[in-house]
């Protein structure tokens, strides 16, 4: 079983390889980590979406690719602006990494059209806008080439 700090390290690493800073002094100074796959034994989610949607600048959602449309709808329903930037990082840090960028309102459709797959990490917040400046891994000449 992985520790919570291990999960955060995975998120930070995947985000770094995707060129997404989780915090930035001008775009987001707070971050929350959550899982979309809670225990099957729970009869309902323990997440308080009314608080999560707007409490922090950046949300990092583990294991949410299959529920992406529902998760983004929950954020919108509970007050997050649909035009908030969002990214889905699929197979982060691997040669097969893919990053799908959009907004809370458009990401589910973009991910479905791209047949995104799993494992994936979803990042929501203005920090996603920095990807254009910070991305490095998928711009290398041999990125995604088979050996």
C-alpha cells in the first residue's frame, strides 16, 4: 500500500513531466489532492464538493479519468467557473505520456475524443495555463519514439 506522501510525489512528478506547476505565485498558491476512486464500501462520497470546488486554487485528482465528466460537472455545480483551465495527464512521465488541455467545461469531451485512457491525473486550476511555457518532456526530439 502506498503512503499519502508517495501519491503526492507521483502527482508532482507527473505534473513536472507534463510542464504543469502545481503552484505559482501569480496563478495559484494552494493545492488539494483527492481521489476519485473511493472505497466501494462507502455508500456515498466523503468529499464535500461544495467546499472542494472553490477552496483551493489547484485541484489534483487521482484516478478520475473514467469519471471525468461527472467530476467536472460536480465542480461546476458547486461554483467552479467552467472556463477554469484543466488538464488530463495520461501515463505521466512515460514515453507514451499524453496531455490533454482544456477547461473544466471542455475537458471531458476532449478526453473522450482523444480516447485518453488510464492511468491519468487531472489537474484543475490556472496553473495549467503555464504549460505552454514550462513543458519540456514532450518537446524532445525522441519523445514517444519506440526503441
